[in-house]
């Protein structure tokens, strides 16, 4: 082990006890701190304490002599919250055997509640000496020669945290999933340019908890925010999909400090959002970590026990199984790794009052070293957990090698990629999309109706953070990622987008009118479909990324919310807010159950019911969904009848106007009133109702919702 100047191997002023092996991490009890660390293959573990006033200075290095259940532990009297610490772990340095133990490297506690500094790259954090050759001239393998450089002075430190917080009467809003409207957002990007929020808290947890934000979200009709990753991550990614601390809130989003203050600030944000009736869902990345492959840094797990924490290639364990495209895959098939993830999830629910999780690349979480399966230790453990039974669980049901939309168990909702792709193609005018569109509008019963799930388990999305914004979806045929510095090679080439005639901004009023209408078509479709809609930050006001469909590294105006709106942007916001209000006011639009065949029908423009041949005709670009609320027997959560409205929803993706015959139902004098019109951009317009048996003109590329009076 390298020597430390001005470092005592043990400070005599610190009194120690054996401590306890659980809970894992650093636990402050009011008198001292219990430290624990799991490592199966380590031969020695050292707890290192650092000076909060000078975090580069190691004040004590204490060997952990106690080991129970492969957990190394010690208790130190007198330590207080704010104490900085880390671990050094000794053991075999044998990269070819998958071991990277190196006591010269300070490691973050996997259970750290806070981390004191941003996690940026430093060559001192590498386990190996990158200046040395990988093999000798004699043929002796010296691949990845062990680094002797001490990483302690530059490495961020774990922080002992006092978890006490006055939650007062905080209670989870507990909005039923089928009544939810989710808003995917970035903590920094949403408020960084906000003109009326105090500048010192813009882009932070505190900024996200202000009345300016909660009032905006309530007016928009949002019931839950889904935050892009807030687990501590390394800073090469603006989005945050490179986690290294599964218990620690990202410290750069804190306005109050990084010595534990970020925990209290995060809790206050949640408390404020809850008070406004808004749930908080976290986008979590348990499928991989920021340590990369064998050439990546030694930050935590790799140096604590690499063979345990990661999936490795069987005969060559120096290499990682990479199902995520990031260099490694977290090994949830190991019980201790699974325990860490479950402990993390429960912590965010019990201590941080989080209301749900969206799991990034969820297929990777349930892999063995072979294939995806519908049964896994992770899924089984989540299914029986009484704490997680109370929160929303949303899967991104794919990774880079597999696509499993519809394949998760009954408790799980899923980002419905088939909904996104189908509706993009339909409104673009592609042939042969009517039949699948008809299925997606009803909550995708082909994916969710046979396993006990409901329409709400389909998270309906048109856009997400990784892709075009809604504005760009209708303004660009091709990606424009030059600002990312990768010669426009990054990001998807298959966007299913249509620029409406011109690439990018234009002064052509006809094209701009069509683009605004297409935005309204997409938002209307998503908010009136059965299922749970997810709006992406800024889509409600036409936010643009100027054609960039992969802003992962764009901590810039490309990714930030622009609060200076033109007339069209303000109108789109008002239209979206009216749609969410309509969705809440008409329970038929967000049912808990799937519609039966006697409750709905698809109609042709001549008013007759569509046949299977009609739906599967590649030239069918217009269809109308009839919903007969009189045939629906269902109650709302408060025991009221769901309603008896009779609705017709017409979607015309054709490039010409289509006259549509409205059916005669019930009384001779019955008529149909328009309640949504995407051509004019109005909800509940004051226009004369149309009698049944008469025709209504449905403009090209527009949608109309009507209700029987």
C-alpha cells in the first residue's frame, strides 16, 4: 500500500468498537457512526477519514478487523454528520481473473447517502498504470499493470449524513395510475433559464420545489414528475445515465451544499411537490455503473469486489458482458448485488418519500449470464416486497440486445415503444397503420389484457428525452447532432419523423400551420388514448433541440427549457392544459379496465362499422372510435358511476379533407357536439352541434372528438 504523508494509521482520539454488520453503509446513531462494507474476495479493508475543511487530507486510516457474513464492520465513537470517508480494499490484483483490488485507490461507499464533490474523470482513479505497456517483450502477460498512485487526494468522498427531517404531515398523493399524467423532466434543465425563480436556486432541487414550478405543473394537469436520473453520476453525461451512488442525490443539483445538505434539499423538494398533489417518480439506472469496462476508473464496486458486482465473460473474466452499451452490466443475479438494489429502492421510498421508479434498460436487470426471462430473482423480489407494492414501477422494456414490450409481470407498467412507433407512422401518413393504431388507442390489449394488467400499464409516449422533441419530430426528417462532437454519427437514424415539407425552421405559413396541427394531433392522441400518458418536458410549448436527437452531453440551450414563448407556443400550452383537464373530467377516457367489444366500435367515413378488411387496408388513413358509455359498468375511486357519455373520436391522417357521416343514436333530435378540434386548436369550441345522420367535414391531418348531446 502506498504511504500517506501526515496520516496516522489510527487516531488515538477515536474510540472504536467492533460494531455491527448491518445496516450496510455509514449509520449515525447520535453518538457515533457504524461503518460496514460487503466484500467477498477482499483480504483487507481500511476505513479512511478525511478533513472536511481540506478533503484532500486523510486524517486516519483504520483497518476493519471485524468480518461477519462477508461484511467488514467497525463502530467509531464521537464521529458526527458531515464526516468525510472512503474505503481502501486489498486483495488480489489479477485483471485476467477479473480482480482489480488496489489499496492505493480510495473507493466510494456503495451505500453512501451523500458524496461531497462532483465525480469527474481523473487518471489517478484508474486501477492500472496507463503509461505502462500491456505486455512484456518476453511474452509475460503484464496486461493492465497495477497503478501505485494514490487516488485519495482527488477522489470525491462519501459523507456521513444525519437522515432526520421534519416531513410534517407529508403524504403520498397516491394518484391511481390510470388517472395519472406523467411529465418527464430534467432537474437542471427545467428551471435553469426560468426568469422569475431566484437565480441562486435555478437548476436545483430547491428550484424544482418553488411555487412557480408547482403552479405551472398543476395548470398543465400533471400528476407526477418523472425525473431524469438523480442518483449521483459522473459528469460526462448531462442526462445522468452513468450512476455511481445509488443512495446519494446528485450533488450538483443542490443549491445548499454538498456536505449532506443535498439530502435535505431533495426531501424539501419532494415535500413541496407532494403538497401540490404531484408525485415524484425517479428514472433509475441499476443496469450498469459509471465504472465502464476493464479500462474504466476504480470508483467503488470494481475495487470492492469486481467479480461480484458485474456480469463477466465466462472464460475471460477480465472482460464484461455488456448488455447496456456502456461497458458493463450490473450483476443482479448475485444476492448481495440484488440486496443493494432493493435496499436502494426501499430507501428512496421510506426515507426520501419517492412515489415510483422508471427502470432504465430494465431487460438488463433481469438477465442471467444467458438470456432474458420473465422470471428472475429481481422480479420475484420486487413482487413480494411490501414497500415497493405501494409505488409505481415502470420498465423501459428493452436493452441493446432485446426488446420485450409486453413481457413484464402484472405489477409493472412499461414504456410502450409500440405505441410510440405506431402513432408516429400513422400521423406521418404511412400506409397500413390503421389496424395497429386502433389497438394502441384502446390501451394495447394485445400486450396487456391477457396477464391481469390494465390499460394504465401502457405508458403511452410519443417522445422521450432520448430522441426528437415533439416540435422537432414534425420539423426534421434527419437528426442534426453536430453539436455533440461526434460528426453526427451518434443518435438514432430511424426517427419516423416528417418535416412537413422543409427541413428545420421556415417562414412558410402553410408548413408552420401544418406543424402546429401535427403537434396537436400527437398530444390529443396521447391524452385521449386509454393508458397512461407521458409528456416530455417542453413538448407542451413546442420546445426545440434544433434537430438534435441525442442531447446526452448537451448541458446547454439545446437541452434547457426556454421560457420565452411566442404566440404559437403559448397556444399549444393552453391547448395541452385543456386536454389534460378534459381527460380528468371524462373518466371514460382513462378507464381501469379494457373496453369490451360491445362497448366500442370503429367506424368508416360513411358511418358504417369498419370490418377487419377495412382496418387492414393499407390505404385506410382515417378511422373513428365510437365509445358507448351506456354499456360501461364501472365506478370511479370514490364509488361514482364512470359516466354514460357516448363519444366519437375521428382521426384523419389523410392528406385531404374527409366528410364523415355521424350516426343516428337514440332520440331523433340527438346531435353531436365537438369538444376537441385539432384543426382549430380548440377544446370545447362554441360551434353548432351536428345532428346524427348528417355529415361533418374532418380537415386533412386532423382529429375531432365529439360527444352526443
